[in-house]
C-alpha cells in the first residue's frame, strides 16, 4: 500500500466471517484493532483499517449477517476506511496466488484421499521447519511446522481454503499488524509459511486473550447475551459496551474504570493487553452501563425510559402531576435500572402497586415480633398523622416529618413496614413516604384504611 516507514504507517483489518450475529469477542478484537490504528494516528502516524468479510464458507455465510455486523460497528462508532471487501468477490486473486505457488514449486496437486483417486486437492509443500515469530502480547513463539504435513490450501484452482485467502488478502492489503484472538495462534505458523512462499512481508502479530464466562469456559450463549444484537436488545448503551469491552483483556495504567472512546484512543497500547483470559462479568457491564445512564441529560433519559415503559404505566405517568412523574421516572425507575430492559422488570416488581391496590396478606403485614393489635394501632396513628398533612403540603419530606418520630419511638420496622405494605401489597417497593407521595393523599388514606380493616 505504501512506501511510508513501518513505524509510522500501520494497516490493520477487521475480518469477520458472516456466519452469525457478530459475537462480542469479534467486536472486542475489532475494537482493539481500531484503537491501535487510531492511537497511531494520534501520535503522528498514518493508518488504514480494512473491513473484509471472510465468506468463503458459502453454505454458512449470509448477507444478512454482513448487514447486522456493519450496523453494530456503526452503532458503536468503530469505523474503517477501506471496504467492506468480500472474499467471495476476490476469487481471481486467490487463483493467481495458487498458480504462483504451483509454478514456484511451493504447491502441488494431489489426490485428496486414498479412497477417492479422482478427487484432487492442492497441497502446500511444507518446508518442515521451525517458524518463529514475536507476538506483541505473548513474546517469542516458535512452532515446528513438520506436524502440519503438506497441508491442503485449495480444493481446486478456483476453490481456495481459509489460510490461503487470509494470507493473499493480508499481503494484498499490505496489513502490517494482525491483532486477533488467541484461538488463531495455531494458524499463524501455516500462514507465515504461505506468506514467505508468496514473497510477502510477514506482519507483526498480537494474539488477544480469550474471553471466558464465570465458569472459566469460553464465553458462549450458555452464559447469556453474547452478540451485539442481544446486548442492544437488552438496552445497553454503545458507550458502555465500548468501555467494558476495552477492559476485557486490557487495562490502563491506574486501573481506571471509565473511558470514552476518545480517551481509549489516547491511552491504548498493546503493552496494556494481558496474557491471561478475560472473564466476562455481566454485573460489571451493568455497573458501567449504569454509570453512563447517570450521565445522560434529563430529557434523553426520560425519552428512553418512556420508550421501555409498559403501556399501563405510561398511562398512569402521563396523567400524573409533573412532580409525581419526575419522582417515578427520575428516582424510582432510574435508581433501580442498570439497562433499559430493566424498566419493564422494575415496573412489574417495584411499581406494580401504582395503578391498583394489591391484595394484602395478613401474614405479611405484621412486622417480625410485632402483633396484629400493635399493627392496627400503628396504622390508625399513621392515618391520623397523614390526615394532618394538607394536599398542598403533600411532599415526601413533609409526610416523613409527621411520621418519623412516632416510628423511631415505636420501632421503625413495626411502623414503617405495615405502612409500606398496606400501600403496595408488595415486598419490594420504594420507601413508604415516596409511595404515599406518588399515590397522593386520598389513595394513601384509602389503602391504609382498607389494610387496617382487613386485620
Ligand atoms: N475470519 C476469522 C474469524 O472470524 C478471522 C481470522 C483472522 O483474524 O485471521 O475468526
């Protein structure tokens, strides 16, 4: 591609196989390539990023997976400046390379197996030597290629196999740095042999640590969401996904947790990549996502939450006074969610009491070692206390103020639990003052009375 000096110029590639939705491991690999290239630019170098779909597996490769891959990259802001190329459209290059290898004595046609003498394949003439390369993450690696034998590189002149297409593309695109998953380490010696035989320049390599689940097994569907699409459906923010993926196998100098993409570009180097496997933690991703939710402007947050609210709650919220609506959206819901899809869950658990009173279970309303009699007394007292709060003063702080000293004197659990439970009939809900405020004075008294009557 260039006559620039290799220290300034780097070319990397994104080579997913479009055989499924983009796996989070692929995205992590692309992100590291992207950060590596952009960091080089930031420090005065030039770089190229090539996007190519490795779609030689005709049966499993699908156009729709290309589309979702490109959409995912776009949503995440991971860009490239060449392509997308498709290996299925680059057949001539591969045929030419196979011919060259045959002409130069590096490959030959052979029977594919003893059982079927008519079917032929093209084999690489393995020089059977030790191939040594320096991996930016794992150091010097030396592998004796003798065990690979004369491996097959194509079924015919027009039907190349994986290693050949990768190598031909990497040479053609002038790739200087191959950053990919550790599972490709064993491909590297074969690919280096092919590059040497084709007279190409061997690139630098960096093999990234594997991503594993909490059971230490390779991250897969069994662990939960693993494709970008699934994470998007669950309602994670792109900036949180990027931030979390960057920390999967890489760390900055001071174990810092939050980075924007721009900040990552500034500090990312391969020296920060670890050798040991990276454990994917859904909990950690949630906490990072929550951090980004908390930084959203009020209107944006509200619009997003509204989008995920079940319609019955939307109806309630849209009829509620502005301050009640604010309390529900910006306190109750926002404080309880880690990602947008949690909105629905929270509405079903912590907010189910909103529209209709829930049935009261007599066995649940009495606090630990309190009694039915005491509980009735407390509810009576609460009713008379809140009756004194005027509708215009009906605010969380004021409701709390009239009840608090009585609760402290009688035992907070014995007083506040029956109050909260009478209002919600739920084991999980916001505190009783918030609930009373949201329900309004009339409904609060109504529900307290009806719970008392049920005792
Ligand atoms: N198509 C390969 C994959 O998706 C890429 C291998 C490589 O980076 O060389 O795993």
